[in-house]
C-alpha cells in the first residue's frame, strides 16, 4: 500500500516552523526606531539619468564648414574647378579693389592641381598722354619659384617685379571696366577677365593656344613706395 501526501505534509510542517507566529511583530528599541526614522528622513531617490541617443550622422556636403560651400563645390573638384565656379559667381571689381600689387595662385586646365605663383599689379601709365587712360593691369605667373614666392616680398623681389612690369607693360591693353568684370588683353592674344568673388580677385585667362587658366589673388603686397 502506498502512502499518499507524506511529502506534501512534510513541506507544510517545515514551512510552518520557519514562519513567524501569527500576530508576532518584532519590537524596536527607541534608539533603533530613531535610527530607522533618520534613514528614511534623509533618503532621497536616485536622480534620473538622461541617456543620450546616438547622434545622427549628418549627410551634409563635404564642404559644409568651408566658406566656399556657396559656390556648389563637390568632393571631386580640383582647385581649377573651384576657381571656375568662384569666377562664375563673381562681380565686377572697382578700380580701388584692383589697385596695387596682389599675390596669389594660378591653376592651368592641364595641371588643375598644381599651384603656380601669380601676381596681379596695377600700374599708372601716362606715357600716351591725356587722351588715353593712365591705368593698366599687368599679370604674371612664374612656375620657376615656389607657389608662395610672391606672398612676401623682399627688397630684391620688389626690384624683380618692377623689372617684369617695365618689360611687359607695353604688351598689355588698357583695361575696360565692364558691368560684370574688368577685361584686358596682352600679346599674343591672351584675354583676361577679372572679377571679385568673396574676398578674392579671380582672373580667367583665355590663352592664345586655346587653353584656359584661372588665378586668384588674396594678399595685398604693394610695396610702400608704390
């Protein structure tokens, strides 16, 4: 004959022995009660922790923080491309803005990543008398010096540039101040257009051989005696 319920009864007995008697409440001393109250009084729930979500990756253009972004640059633009876009959005500079000597860089279509030292200089030329303008613009590029070779001019460099201007001045035509740009030419059949784009003087040159170059000028290096 099997005995049924013995295991269940044993569990009930054990549970009864472990549980406190009904109606029994543990007593606390006055000191313990005070300590418990103090703990509750000073208790403050933990502050909520703000969980920051993962920032969303901004898919803005590559040149987001670049001041040239307004010209519609792309990640594959060469310096030549950048200057072409700057020139397209430029305006006609005033005579005052092109007065003096201005150092910069030139980029040719066949070497769009290669910077070449560039200079744009205005010159007073009254040799032709009062019937003609007394103002010319001369530009020169020199790939035989460092690209920043004209950014800082020593007395010797100033003399070199003055020599360049004297030798080439007769080759340049008088500038025409058109509504959108300043234009002038030099022999043999090089055509120049100057526009102001942002802080820069940007020059487009259509050369006699059919190629095009762009230069931009950003630093006034006019010598004190000029």
